[in-house]
C-alpha cells in the first residue's frame, strides 16, 4: 500500500492519549496505530447502526493509578522476558479465561450436599408442591 506522511499539531493531552492508546494496542508502530484509529472511525461512521463488532462486547472498568502502574510494569517485564509484547488486552483476557476455567472446574468437581444436583449456571430450581 502506498503511504503518505500526515503531520499536524495537536494538544499535548490528546498526544498523551494517543501515546497511551498505541501502548495498549497490538500495533507495532505509531504509524500503524495512527492508520488504525481513523480507519476504525470512518468504518464506524459508514456502518453506523450496523453491528460491526462481529459478536464481541466491550468490558470496561476503572482501576487505581497504583494498580495500573503495577500492570504496566508487569507487561513490560513479561515483554522483555519473553521477547514478545504482552498487551493489556491479552493479559486481562488471559486472567479472565484462567479464572473462569478454574471456577468451572471447581463447579464440575463439587459434591452436592445430601446428593442433590448442583444447578448449572442460568438454571433455576423448580419446586413442586
């Protein structure tokens, strides 16, 4: 693909957000990230109202600055140790999948009290009178 330079003065706060976004992304270079952001924006505008997330959902939450810094330090350490960049997304998804697998395994091996069945997630007990 042919490329062309794009240069513009932007507010420092926006520049900081762009730098943080690039770090959190899977993009290897700032050029790749700057290409991805307006592409996603224009795709969104063109397909507004359509489901363009391909069955995915967003999970967002706020954390303390201290925890955020601990996570960033861990990601940096793991990236240096393995030689492969570990993103925030991959790290959090890995933790969620590990916790769910452990919880599901525990649920599947739990012995119900007095021989009762443990209802599966989403099932409700139905009592007969």
